[in-house]
C-alpha cells in the first residue's frame, strides 16, 4: 500500500515536472550558448586539475575523479572538448591544455586492439586539424585510419569491433558506425581511397544486418569470421537482446547522418530519418527528451536516464536537420533544442566547481555491467559542446 502510494506520488511529480518543464520560459539560444561556453571554460579548468599525467578523464564517482589509460575507447573526447572550447572562446590556456591532451593519446595512432580508433583519434586530432591545419595532426589521423583498416574483415564486409573472446567470435557493434567518420575523412584528405570503400561497405553491411523493421538497432551482431554468416543478434550494454539501447540508437542516427554527409547516398539519409522517427516517436521518450538508458529499460519511468544519449542525439538531429526541409527539419531542430535546454537545466547541469569538473550529470555507461550508472561521462560533455556549436553555426 505504502509502496503504491510512493509510486503514485512519484508519477504525479514526474508529470508535474514535465508540465512545468514544457511551460518554463526559455532564454534565447544565443544567450544560452554564450553562457554555456563561459561556464565550460571555467569548469574544465577544474576538470584539468583532476587528471594525473598520462591519463584521460572518464567520470567522477563516489566523490572521486575516475581516469583511464589511453587505450580506453574514450581517450580522445577530453582533447576534443577542449578544441571545441578553444573554437568558441579562443582562450590560449585551453589551447595549451588541448595540445597537451593530444600528446598523451598520440601513441594510439598505431593501436589495432579494437575498433575505437575513430572515437579516439578523430574526435581529438580531427578537431585539432580542422582548427589549426597543422600537418602533423593530419599525419596522425592518416596513420590511425591505416591502423583501423587492419580490422576490416572481407568475409563479413565489416570492421571487427572487439577481438574474439568467450562471448563473441567476430562481433560488430552499432557504435562502430562512428569510427567511419575518420575513414571517410582520411580518404578525402590525401589518404588511400580504400578507407572510404571500407566505410561504405561497413555501413551497407550494418544497414542490412543491425536493424529491425522499426529501424531500432541491435547492439551486437556476432559473425562467423570464415563464412560471414550471422551467429547471433544480441546486446552487451542494453536491457535485452531485443531492446533498443538508447546510446546505440544515437550512434546509429549520428552514423548514417554522417555517412550521408560524405557520400550523398540517399539510402543513408532515408535510414537516418527512419532512425530519428523511431527515437522521436517512441512512447518512452520522456517530455524533456533525455532518454532513459534503454528505450525498453525495466522500471520506466523510474529507470535511470542517459544524458550522453541525449547530447549525442541532439547533435545528430542538428546535422540531420541540415539535410531535410519543412516540418521534418522543424521537428528535428525543435527536439534538439528541447534536449539542449534540458541538459542546460539544473536537472542535468553541474554547478561550477562540482561534478568533478564535468559539465553534465546523469549519464549511464553500461547498466547491465553495473558500470557508470548515473554519473558524468566525458563523451556526454563532448557531444553537448558539439551540439551547441552546431546550433550556433547552422541555426542562429
Ligand atoms: N562505444 C561504447 C559505448 O557507447 O558505451
């Protein structure tokens, strides 16, 4: 009885909060973006103090900074965020910190142990090169693309994500779509044409095998590396094999939007729009548009949110809006705007000096693994800053 009452009160509070959220007067977007970059500049000076030499920041949990070795898949996001901050503020000390962070991860360019080279080396060196035209940065990206290409498996027509282990033979995860950005870019900027061919082939295989009829995606497809046959469609970080893990849907949306940018192939645009409609029309997408960690998470509406999925989807929708028109474009822009306002609100946004120096709270990394639950995550900040910059560049 008491539990039922508590549940009822929680539901009423959630409805009231959503209603007051929808009613809240929004400040102009240009003001919000300016304030956010001023805040981030100061907040990231706090974060910088929490990173030991040779490490990259991951999170802040139980009152303590969490840092990782450079081979961790997220090692490029910190320098990437610093470059975004530099792009907007031109602050010299942030540029120095960004250069220092690049040096730390530079050895990754020859790493071939997993598929994450695109996340690690393009979010970091890609942004650095875009802003500085420094040839040494371009050389690192080209070397990284060559390393990632070693993981292409012709038999499965994909880049292998993780190495064979006791769970998987030859797994490819939906996240891998993100690594294709570096491959496309490398071919278009003086590298071998084979990198783009790999990207296109991988995107086509993923399109064929990872998606369900409603355009939600499986997380992991495990292949037979000899025959290319699908052994299993499964999850690693989602609620169930058949569920729609929220960040995975975000990777898919961002990935096919990006593939359209590089190829102008309408198939990718259609796929991206279909994924967007799956996400935006999902009955479990909350009023503030920040997804639960899985669209099918047990316990919705009490399940944990994933601010990183919100930031990532916002950024992707803003790019997709560039390739659409009319009411579709208006919808993508409007939902991305709501996501940004939500993330900038006290519900998700840290106070200066708190949250270990990260900008956003309430992300979920890997719920079923009991890892990174309801914490700040370095990539939530990265895609949030990217979304702010994209909004300013394309919509102001
Ligand atoms: N690429 C791993 C993740 O999204 O958690």
